[in-house]
């Protein structure tokens, strides 16, 4: 059906409406989710089971997090701090090395072989402990190994070696235990509390006082 001017609706659309229309977006429509996250001491926030780094100055603070289809963005006071590629699954670490101080970034750049080489320079006990630490071949294991090496920033390599010796004598490979040994001075071989002797598997670990005469069984 034509109008009195002889132009069809299609003609009007092409001439008047089409030039005024905007182009379709080139990217997928992104409906983000927003949440609040706290920046932990390890420089990371936890978002849907994965971990994303932020700069040192935000440790301990809460940030606003925009979770999009492909990105995770962190904001503070409505100002963007950083953007990460969004990970799928659980337990993934997304880290920007520039978020760490220079002395920390040095350790984080090391892999398992680097950690083993550094531990070997400290001593045999540290090397033995480090071998157990990096066995899982995971980022978590590497971070644990690096944290142990960073104890040299507070204590001497000799003290760290002694602490490792004490720790492995009890089959204890936990960072917190190792740090506690150093903090309490239990790495000092001159103290009575220092021991590197393991109890045999078949040894009696109960004190003699528990074996009183009242516990004996007499057979007639």
C-alpha cells in the first residue's frame, strides 16, 4: 500500500529512521553480578571459589567486585583498582605480580626447582623439608615453599636450617609449626627442648606412672 506521496513504509524507514539508528554492540550483553570481598594477607580476594590478586595497599580492606561474563573487576570508592580474566571452576589463582612489593615478587617468581635450589643452599634439613613441600606440584605448594624461604627475611639461614631439622624430626611439614619454632627460639640446639630423635614405631609412649601395681593382672 502506497502513501499519497508515492513512498512506501520501507522507503520512509530507509530514508528517515535507518540513518538515526545506532549499530548493534559488537560484544555479548554482559549482566554482571556485584559482591563485596575482603583482601587477605596473601593479596587475594575470593570470588566464587577462585582467588584474584590486588595491590598491597588494599590488604585488610573490603572492595566492591564486579563479576562479569569474562572479567572480574575490583573497585574501591567507585574507582577501579584492577581487572582480571575470569576463571572457571574452583581453586584457581589469578595473580598479577605487579601487585606485590619487589622483595615478595622475587620469591613468587620462583618455581619448585628454584625453591629446591634455594633450600639446598640453606642446608640439608631445609632441602629435605622442601622436597616434601613441593611434592604436590601445585601453586599452593609453591606458595608454601616460598613462605618458608621468606623466613630468612626475619631469621638467619642457620636458624632456619635448625628449625627445619627439628620440624622434620617429628614429620611436621607445616609452615605455621616451622614459624612457631623460630618465634619461640626452639631451634636453638643448646636448649633442653631441642630434640631431633624420633621415637621408634613400637616404643611405649605412656609414662611409667600409668603402669602401677593396681593395673597388674595376676594369674593363678
